C-alpha cells in the first residue's frame, strides 16, 4: 500500500498566513523524510478552508525541498483556469520535479470561489470538458495549436516547456459517479474518491469501477484509485479521539457552509467531498497505531492500495500533526509496505 499526505494549509481564526505556511511546509517536507509516497495539495480561494490558491506554485517550491515524494494536485479546479496557461504551469512543475507530478483535476464545488472569479458555477461541467479538450490537444501536438471554443479561443499556442513525463503527467479525476468512473476506465485516468465515503458505499463504487474496466477489456490490475481519509494517531484510541474529534467536526461544518453559500437563484456546488455518508467513525482513521492499521487493512481488503491521509485541519496544533506523522512513519509505513 502507498501512503500519501493530503494538505490544504488551513487558516483557522487567530492564525497568521506566514506561520501556517511555515508549519505546513515543515509537515510536508517531514513526510518526505519519513518515506511517505506522495504529497497532494488542494486548491481553494477566498476562505479559511485553505491558503493554497495556487497549488502548482507551492508544488514547485516543494520540488526543490523534497527528493522522494511524488507531488500531486487534489485537485486543480479546471473551470477556473485558462487551459493554455495551466498547461504551462503543469509542465514547469513536472520539469522542476523531474517527473514527480501527478495531476488531479476536478470541477469545483464552492459557489464563493466561482463568484469571486466571475464564473457561473452552472457552467462548471462544460468549462471542465472544454479545458480538458484543450489540454489534450496541447499534449498531443508538437506544433502550435489553435482553438475556438465557447469559453476559450486562441491562435498558435505552443506552450513551453514540454512536460517531463510524456505525453503528460498521470491524470487523476475527482469522481464517484457511475459515469465518471466509466470514463476514467475508458481514458486510463486515475480515480480520486471523496474523503467522507463509508466502506459500504465505497465497495459499491469499486464494483462499478471494476465493471467499467472489464467493459474496456481491462482487469482490476489496470485500475488506479486514491482514497482520502482523515487520520490522527496517538498512543491510545481515547487520546486520539479526544485530540481530534471536536476540531474535525468544526472543519466539516465549515466545509459544508462553503458548499451551501449560494446566491439567490444560483446553482449550488454539488457534493462536498468531505461530506459523510455514515457515522464519523466509519470514515476516519483516528486511534492508536494498531487501530489505524486495522482501518487501513479494511481499505486494502476492498482492493485499494493508495491512500491519502489528511492530518491537518482547522485548529489542530502543529505539534499534534507532527506527532501523527511520526507515528505513521514509525508504526504504519513499514507494515503497509508489505501488503
């Protein structure tokens, strides 16, 4: 099993931007030192939900400070980006990291982010499709590309540099719908499953994904799934829950508030990826190392061998995050490597 770190660089009340970035970067670099397989950054705007407004820029910084981890976006909100400029930024990070970039893309779900950029959230699906079409054109051509679309039009674009990984970094799409899973199977894209999914729901999603792969003449070994999970470790289950439960519930409440922040008559953002579909204890990995290993074993038994752990949220102190990372490095990674 591969274990990655998922990070949002949260900005709780009373904290300083510089301090939060210093702590987050320390955590991410420590994950590299401990032997984590990857570090993934989200993208958010205009709220305390996260200070990573430009995930690719931060990943470029991390490329210079890390040597082992793969660097991922989870996700880049494609409808908010000009696809030509986005292609250039992607290629730059891929070159600077010498091919360590994984590109996770999604449609977005927070209405306030779309309003802030003057984009109608009702257009997010169409914008996503058009931006993806442009990216695929650029990645498949060594000559200048022209394009006339509904949202973006341009002539003779020849973005530089080229990506280090050819034709492009591995693509991952945030989806759990039957249509989305089928498309990922057909296009050989990886799947990013939402964090709040319970094991029972996840099992059904994986069955649909396996069916979609079979429909493309591909076996389960061709599937690629990353599952995100909140994680907090302490010497005992009781201590872990006492340290993490209240702050994580506050985080969930704030995330849902952002999803519902629509203007009168406007479309909502769809499902919040942190939204729970069962009891909290079915959707997080809080506890002692033994308890967390048991939870990861259940995930592995479903056929998932890549897990992104979300260890930092809201007001959870930096010292507790670092302690969780140390326990993961000492007690968890050596065991799951053998699965």
